[in-house]
C-alpha cells in the first residue's frame, strides 16, 4: 500500500531550507548556487528541495520573498521636507540592511542580477513594481519616476558598497548612522 499525506520530517525544515538558500544566493549569487549545496547546509537530501520548491528558480523566488515592504520604507514621508524625508529613507534602509534576513534578500538580488538574466528580470520587476511605484507616488514632479529611480539606485548602491565591495568609509558611516537613529 502506498503512503499518502505529508512526508515525515520537522515542520521547520522548509524554513531552514529558505534561510540556507537566502544565505547561499546572497553569498554566491544565483548561478554559483546549486540545490545540492543548499541541501548540504541543511543536512537534507536535495530531493527534499525539489519536493518543496520544484526547481531552483522557484526556490530562488521563495527565498527572496521580500522581508520588508516599500510601504515601511516610504511611509509617513509626504508631510516631511525633502531633506528630512531623504534622511529618514536612508536611516530606515540601513536599519533594514542591519537585519540578516533582509540583507540576504537584497544581496541575493544584487549579486544574482549581475550573473543571471533571470535574476536581473526579477530585480527589475521588484524595483519597478514595488519600490518605484511606492516612491513615485510621493514625488509630485513631472519627472517623478526618474527621481524615484535615482533614489532606488542610491539605495542599491549603498547595499553594494557596504556589503559586497565593503568600502570601509561606507561600512563605518552606515553603521554609525543606523545606530544613532531614533526613528526606525
């Protein structure tokens, strides 16, 4: 008689796989990460990853489910002066990047986008569909989408310089700025 129902195993196994995948994609990018390497980090058979996610693409998408929303990053800015809004965006973003899970998601997208057209498409869709749409509504100018794009480019650049290239001045200054912030 064949067995039906859920496979035996700890309920947290799926989340453990996602945590390992976020870290692996963040460290090595999409192309250099294999299902086998992720399975090895969690000490499970690679077939379990296929069971839960189907393909590497679907695991990548599941691992990159956004752990922060643009609404959190850009909320409450419409009543602030431009300089105050800009400072608050940067402080919130640095606070988000200080959280390991958020940092892994951002770095996964950035690192993978340079080596995989599929990952570049996912990053572009996220930036246009989520970040630019949220920020663009706050910028009441004819070139609002361009301005929003430039803000997002700066934010991605901060992540790159701070966590990939590790420019010392950006790492030190960003750490100092985010720890001084009294507003999340």
